[in-house]
C-alpha cells in the first residue's frame, strides 16, 4: 500500500496531465476555486451513493461507485491542499491531535 506522499505525487501527476489537456485545447487551467467546486459536486454524488447504500435510494454497482467517489474526493483534497500549500498529512495529524485533546477534556 502507498503512503500519503506517494498518493500526493500521483495526484499531482494527474493534475498536470489535466493542465496539459486544457492548455492544448485552449482552456484555462483550473484554480483552487474550480477544484473546490468539483469537490462539492463529488460530495453531492457521494451523498446519493450513500443513500443508495442505506437503501434510501435505488442504484446499481453501489460499492464500486462508492469506492470511485471516495477516490475522486481524496484526489480533490490532495490537489486543493497542494494549490494552497497545505501539508495535508500534517493538517490531518494536527486536527486529530486537537480532537483527541477535546475528547480528553
């Protein structure tokens, strides 16, 4: 299994490929706002998939769709973090520490 750094590198390579495609086709490269808007759309898709998983909505291949959407969301988080120079691994550990301290109080 890959570590976080490997996953981030792979996400950045794919982002660069999308940039190259946009450059070649005369489109603007996506910025942080664009990636965040995409993330919001992916979260909306995730909600629908989870509703199907919880038998509140119809659907097929739910587990595959759930895996795919979670992967899309993770990719978006890596790209957004890189765009704004946030070390996502460090942010995760810091947030977990803050939550642990809050729960211990």
